[in-house]
C-alpha cells in the first residue's frame, strides 16, 4: 500500500509540474490589447492639440510590443513604437523625441516606463490598469531641452 500511495503522489506531482507552466502561460496580461484615449478625461500640461490617440500592446517574448498612433489637429498621424521586456533594460523607441525606453513591472496591473534622451533620463511614466481591466491610465512627467511637461492620459479598452 505505501508503494501505491507513493506512486500516485509521484504521478500527481509530475502532472502538476508538467501542466502548471501551461496554466500560468494562459494567464492573460491585462495590458495586452488596444486602448483608445478618452480626451475629455485626460490632462496635458502644456495642453496640446492631439485629436485622437490609440495605443496597442501585444505580448511578445516575455514582454510587449507597443504601438501608439496619434492624429494631430492637422489630420496627420504620428506613430511611435518599441518592443521591450520588463527587465529595466533600455530598448530603442521610434517616432519619439526619446531615444530609448525601459519597462519594469511593479505588479499585475502596474508598469513603470523610463525614457531616455541623449543617454539621460528625460521621462518617467506609470501605466496603471483599473476598473476591472477596462481603463488604462498613463501618468507621465518629463523634461526635454529644458521644457517640462506632464500628462494624465486615460484610455478605454477596445
């Protein structure tokens, strides 16, 4: 009887070890998806004339790809993108005044992004998901070429 019990326990532990990674891999990152800016709930200092903004996060290799599309008051679209892991390592960003960004996961619903220009930290942002995964708030503070700026951008999941 002890042998049977040990065999059953061994099989149970082996099954758990084999299938647990699959279960954890299926846990969806709440950041992943397409988010649309709610301009009425957002604040920019100094104010700007952007008309619409959409950001999209896609899971990739233990991190995310980020794509931001902004339509300006002149009707043209400006695009910015990067691919980063949550390891605080600088990666290049295109379509931005920043040269690089680095991501850090604070918890399941919070990220911190640090942006650099000329090798120096120029911007910090906190990305926070709330409202049951329906709202993304990006709070940004930075300074480029001596000009300080900040924003609280509220996005709704699409």
